[in-house]
C-alpha cells in the first residue's frame, strides 16, 4: 500500500513538473516522422493482466513489420530524434502515465511482451505477483542492451537464451530484496545513469 501511494504521488508530481519536456518531445516526434507521437505495445502486467506500455515513438511506423521486436545496435528503423530519445531515456517518460494508472510501479521487474513471457511462464508466475516497473536491477545492468545485441550474430537467440534468463534471475533477486529503501536506491542509481 505504501509503495502504491509513493508511485501515485511521485508519478503525479513527475507529470506535473515534466509536462514541458513531454510536450516538446511529442512535437519533435510528430515533426520529424509521420505517425503518432506515442508508441503503445502490449506487455504482461500484474497477475498476467496485459496492458499497453507507453513510450515516445522512436522508430518508423510499423517497425515491427520491417524487423522483429528486438532492437539491435544502430537499427535503421530508429528515427533521427528517436536516437536522442533512446540515449537520454526520455522515450520512457510516458510510462509515468502507466505508473499513475497502476499498471506499473517505479521499481519492479521490467514488463515483457506476451511472447517472451510464455517462453518462461513458470518464472513469470513468480515475477508477475508484483507490478512491473520502469527500472530494476536488470535495467541498470542492461542499460545498453541494444548495443550488446548489435554485436551478436543472432540477436533473437542472444536475447532469449542469454539476456532474458539473466534479467529474470535479477528480477527474482529484486523481489527477494524488495523494500522502500532498496527501491529508493535503485531510483537514485537510475537517475545517476541517465545523467552519464
């Protein structure tokens, strides 16, 4: 209950304070490539309830039809503004709406697409007992995930056989160590990484 109250209060304040950044980002996305400013993708949430995660669109429209769900290296589907939004993590700011609505928390296992959840359903039965989050231990470790995948001969295999199992292990570690203090430490570390 305390965690939810924290999420509600901080996401509301964040949306209130960051609306100019959100507005400018949305306008830049719209002006530099055709399509909507926001990108919605179905992810699996608390108790296997699907929801649409919100991000600023950083790729061309229908990018999933031109490649897969994995973004590796300097993916040509990423727009010029998209590169900046991804590098600064500004593309993730609309997830404050997901947090405010109760679909996500600030800290928790990163939500995955249903296809990958099904591949590791037994693990996700444990992970999805908590709300997925904007950041967690794995988010810090894999901050440059797309670059790692760009170095792979087979990004899909690298993701499903190496990175995702490690992310799941780290998410289980987060759940074991979960507390308000630990959440605040992870938020602080995330902000520091964004400033790098």
